């Protein structure tokens, strides 16, 4: 941990001044012509709860995303505990609930908590997370089966996993019933009491009033007020008066005494005024006893409405920042790199989660792992009846290649497109999890499922169809196809990062079937139209299948040409995947 981080959060050792855990000054961010944030500023100190308020489109979420390093500011300074929000060391001390992010529905709540705990160096105990977020009774349920409010509690639990020193909550109580909302409030109060800085955006002003020590109000991309809710309310001397007059009130006289927004309905008079004494004097002059008289100051909601209605020039300027903006330090990427032990811990936990997700995805297991054996039953068994061992070996090797391509393409790559679709990647990006660890965690499950697919086919073809291959041939077939599968992993990534989540699955299925068929995996090329034979040498699937055919002794097997073609395809697909990934970074995260 860097020196900067050690100094964070409490009193600055040098001059005794308190350092903010969150600091934003002069923030500006636009999307094309839309100026989402023009002048954003705020500070949150350790142990403090700050609510960011403002109408729809005021720039709250954009500011929060800049603070989290999910968006790159155009101008201004954003710092978390004195460091850069994109640093994994800083992210390791933050917890985040985001609007509209998603989680895989096939993982259980406890599994998700354990996965997120592995992202952090010093996580909270699993049971403590479950208790704090009110998830103890839901621990064994699948995330996808939970109601919206229950899912929201899971997001809170995941945000608490790393014992955060800064907790960001973007509209955390949306969809929560009143009991769950109070549970959320008490969890927030508890972590704040332990010194965590909490920043929450909310449209529930009652929530801001109950929870927040200070309020930051945004309007049209600017911070227009920063202070406590009492300060905001007391700025407005206006009072609300209501009473039940005994007779018909003289509304003209009441208005002349300084009353506004006068309503007289069903014998009840209500009004607002900044001249409370004058109005009361007029009312008392008309009748000595005022029935059901109530005089109250404005609520936070009314104060916020008032602030937004009056121009920001009428407001007290936000207090000057306790520290002057300083230009962001040049990023030290070497210092920001994850250490090897953390990387390995994340890969282990993520690998387990990826494995569980694939295992529970029946569509994946049935179509990708079992379909090659089902197809072999159609094509290979007839050859067994004809007693042609070479044709059977050809078919076994062809369908083995077909199965391996499916696992690489769908298990590894296309799954990424789906995760982009439900924005699981957005949430992961706000944690210290590294993109390389995230991608690496898919390798072992893809290899395990490839071997599983090949083993099912091997068992079926030897026991039912009587295929006879030597152990060395089986080893060459399985080992070669599992290793060579990297080209289809790259192809899957290229599809996953370049196509929309909806298009990625169907496009992959069509490409997969066409390429496999045109490469002779179903029917030998010499039984297909001559065009297929001329086209096959250009297809990655044909060169890949030659690994299998070579392993079972059918010539020509895998050679230098195939190696070069597959290497070239791997490089091209990888380049496409990187381009797609970078484009995504620009559109979603810049
Ligand atoms: N990715 C984007 N591309 C284009 N415009 C965007 C993008 N994200 C936000 N905006 C625009 O920036 C402005 C501020 O949006 P933002 O989401 O920050 O507001 P908000 O205060 O969080 O609103 P809400 O309360 O509705 O969540 C809006 O006009 C919005 O349309």
C-alpha cells in the first residue's frame, strides 16, 4: 500500500487538517453536445454521510462515475483517499452500488458474496456481510430468482464485502419496501459510525434527511448547494401556516399582509409566507382564536424545490473546498499494478464462478457438450454397421473438433457479450478485479468443458459404436484439440466484443454450423459440392479439424501450413477483439 493511502481518511499527520476521503473540484464532463457536468464539486470526510440530490439529468450519476474512475473527466480533479480512482489499491478500499448494473442469475447469493470477497485483500466475513445486508435467509437462493428489492440488498452486501473506507450508493433504495429501506439505513449508519465515508445519490428526500450529515445539490450539471439539510432549510425564512378559521377569511387582507400560495378549501386555510408575524397579526385581528393553527418551517423537499426554482445566484455559494484543487498526479501505472498473490486469488475465485455458471447453463451443456455425441450417433453408427473403421475414426475426430469449437466459441467468447448486455462488467470495473484476471478465469472452465465434451464422445463411440483408438491417439486427439481451441476462443472474444449482446448468440450459431459443415466435420469434403473442397483450405475450422484427423491417423493431418493458418486467424481474431474492447472502453467508459 502506498504512503498516500496510509495517510488517508483521518487527520493529516503533517498539519492536523482533516483530509477528505472523496474530493471532486471543478469537474466537467460532456457526452458529445450534452454537457452532463459543468462545475461539479464535493467533499466527503471519513465517517460522514453525504447525499447527492438533484432532478433527473442533473449530472449526479455522471459525477459518481467520474469519482469511481468509470468515466474520464474532461476537466477538474477527482480523488479518492488522495489517490486515483482507477488504481486497484484505491478501488480495494471502495464499495459500490450502481444503478442498472447486473449480476449472473445462476449464482447463489452466498457464492456471489464469496466471489466479491476474493476481489479484496482484507474482506469482511461472509456471515457478517449476509447479516449486515439482511441476506441471511436468502444466502442459498439464486440471484436470478430474487425480487427486485431482494436483489438490491445483494448489491449492498457486495458493496460491503471489502470493508470499504468509501461507500458509493447510487439510488440504493429503489424498489425497497419500508422494512428493507430501514435495514439499508441502519447498515449505512453502522458503517459510517465505523469511519466509512458514504456518498449516496437518491430521489427520496426523506432518506437524505434521515441519513445525510450533508447534502450536495446538483442542478444542470452544477453543484448549487453544499451543506447540511438544516442549513438548507434555514436559508428559507418561509413558513407554512394552516388553520381552520371560524368565519369566512378576508383573503385579500391576508395576501396584503405578505401571504402567498393561499388556498381555502373545505374550511381549511393554508398559505406560505416569509412574513410570519405580519400574517398571524392579520389573522388574529380578524378573529381572536385560531382553530387548528399549525406553523412549520419548510421540509427538505420544499427547500430543494425552492433552491431549484430560484436561480443559483440567490444561494449561498458552496463553501470553499478545504483543500485547493491540485492537478492530478501523473499516474504511476507500475505502482497501480495488482500484486501476483491478489491476481491469483481473484482468478481462482472467478474461475470457480465461471465454472458454476457454465455448469448450470443447461442450454450450453446440452447444445455444446452433448450435441457432438448426438450427431455422432446419427452419422457414426451407420458407418459402424458398414464395418468401416477408417470412416468411423474420421467421424469421431470430426465431431470432436466440432465439439471443441463450440465450447471455445460459446463458453468463452459469446458469454462475454451476454455479460456486457446485463452490465455485470460495469460493476466488476468498479472493483479492484483486473480485466486480465477476469479473462484468464475463463480458460480453465473452457478447457474442462472441452475435455468433458471429448470424453463423452469417446465413451459413447467406444462403447456403443465400437471405435478402436489407441490411448496415444485419444491423448493426441484430446490434447491437440484442447490446446488448438485457442483460435476459437479468440473468435468468440472477437464476436463477444464486437456484436451486440442480442446478435452475438445467433450469429455465432450460424457461423459455427456453416464453418463446421463446410470443413467436412459432418460429411467428408469429397461428398460435398466441389466449391466446399476449394473453400476449405481457407477456413480455420478445416485446419483445426486436421489436428483431430491427424491424431487418429487420417492423412493429411496437421502440418506447418495448418499451424500458420491457425496462428494467423488467432492473431486476426485477437486484434478484432482488442479493437472491439477499446471501442467499448471509449463509448462506455470515457
Ligand atoms: N453515455 C451518455 N451519453 C450521452 N449522454 C449522457 C450519457 N450519460 C449521461 N448523459 C446525459 O448527461 C446528463 C446527466 O445525466 P446523469 O445520468 O448524470 O443524470 P442524473 O442526475 O444521474 O439523473 P437521474 O436522476 O435521472 O439518474 C443527462 O442529460 C444525460 O442524458
